[in-house]
């Protein structure tokens, strides 16, 4: 069964007007990823100034990153920046999110309407 985090975060990436998700869409486009084909494996607050995330691109590549922004500022997400952008396609299976990533791959492969 696919983690509800994967389903919810992927939906937020694709549809949310919230500043953080809109900014993340824009930043992912800058990395060459199409948000409508990208699956969010995780986005977890790791400190007062950043969240760590992992996504699966439409071509099946897996990336890990940190999203830095001023979380205390009202419009802090509007200036969020990607850092530590790392292609982990060849090593995601040994990471802490291996099971969730495998589930996300299975979920993304299903035709629309079967999620």
C-alpha cells in the first residue's frame, strides 16, 4: 500500500496554491522536472530553516534535496532555494526511504484513476 504522504504531497505539488508548493514547482522546473509527472516521496522539516525532500522524476530518476527558506517569515517560502540537489537513482534502494520510494514507483505506474 502506498504511503498517504506520497499521494498527498504529490497532489499538493501538482495543485496547491500554497506558496511553498508553488515555489517548489517552479524550482523543480528549473531542474528540468515536470511537476505534473513528478512524484514526491517525502518533504520533511529538518530544522528551522529547511526541509529535506526526495522526488521521482517523470523519467524515473530519483533526487534528494534540501529546500531552504525563512519559515518564520510570512512570505519566506517565496524565496525558497534548492540546495544539495543529488541524483540518487543508483542508490535510493539503500536509503532510509527505500520502502516508500519503491511504493511510490509502483503507485506512479498505475493508470490515472486507480490510485
